[in-house]
């Protein structure tokens, strides 16, 4: 397998959606855009391409819903081409090590959390910070290749062109009061607000990602990610420590606004019961 890939994750939602998220090693520094392709196979079967090209992104949603026994024997991989050679990720099971009981418990937790989201949740979008891609031509130090301008409009201070990936809808619940912190900077006095929020672990969230509140336009930097519910090492619920981004930051620029308002990752239609993923989980292999 390719040493360029660090890990491929597959997240299963309560709607039986499969979200693929891949991470690259720190040594992966492509000179230009990269086209990824997603393959799927039954155990021992041939690989079939189901998605691509996915240009300079690290997410893919598989809209096909299979029943339990089929999914347990399904695998994904991601690949891209360097020259004449294909680079492959390590194959990952569609459902990992979860049993029917594990899935039922996780889905019930998410179902109750979703009810709270509808009543008291704060709608918004998550912007995943880019970890690789074409280096910024405007702000990287020539010798160290570190970001020399944290307010660069080309990369939004990340050092990679664009700065962040396409937004993903994520609703948060705020279980704690806000805390203001007064800071004196070279731009004056800043009093950003910090708080904790809770959300379903979908997709994987990491420190330095951004969350935009759709109600009031506030932008928040994710500082810490704690797992408060998991099943067999697979996260189900997150508790996030987030800090409000000052309005003087480049993340409030027109380019950032355009990125936040771009078309979010689409979720497939359906109620999750097309292949007997009902509450009883009576899943027989029909394939």
C-alpha cells in the first residue's frame, strides 16, 4: 500500500450512510491538484470504482444502502495516480468491528441526540482544515516553508491554497455557559468567547477545524475534541471546546464567506430502511 496515505476512515450514520474520510501523511506534498478515486468490493471480489475524480478533497459519501450482512463483507479503498503508478490506501471494512447490537446502540444514542438538535440545536457548517495540497504561493517562508502571514487571503492562514474543504452541515448543542476572555493584541483589545458544544461524531472533527453558526454568522475555532460516547473505539458523540474567532480575522473575509456559502456536501435521500435497517434490525443477506 502507498506510504502517502495515513489512514482511511469510514463513518456510519444512523441513516446507514457511509462517509469516507482519508488522511495523508505529513510527507505528502503534491506540486499540484490531486484526483482521488473510491473503490468498493465484496470480500474476495473485484474492486469496482464508485466515485471520482474527487479533486483536492478528502471526503466521499456512498449513497448506496446495503443490508447488514452485505455491509459486513464490504470494503472501501481510495487511490490516486502519480505518474504511471496508482497509489492505494489500506482497505477498510464498511462497518468495521461493530455487530448488530453495537450499531443498534449507537443509532439509539444518535436518534436521541438528533431530537435535541431539532429542538435546541444551533445549525451550522463545519470547515475541515486542509492538511495537504498545493502550497500557498503568497505567504510561505522561502526557507522554512512555514506560514509567514496568518491573515493571508489566498490560504486563510493555513499555508495551503484554499485553506479549508467544502463545508459539511453540523448542528451543535451548547450545554455550558459562554466564558469571555479579554486579550490585548497589536490590533487592540479582543474579547473572544469560549464555550463547549456537543455534536454527533460525524464526520471526524479535529482541532483547528472551523465551525460557522448559520443563525448569526459567528465563526468558531475548534480548540479541543473530547469523545464522550464511543463503541469499540469508534466515536459516537463529541464534546468540543470552541473559541470565537475575532471579526478582524481573515476568516471573516469575502473569500471565507464565499467558501462558507458554497454548496455543502450532499446527503443522500432515504429513511435508512430501504434494506431492512429497521428498528428490529432483521437483516438478511439478499445479495
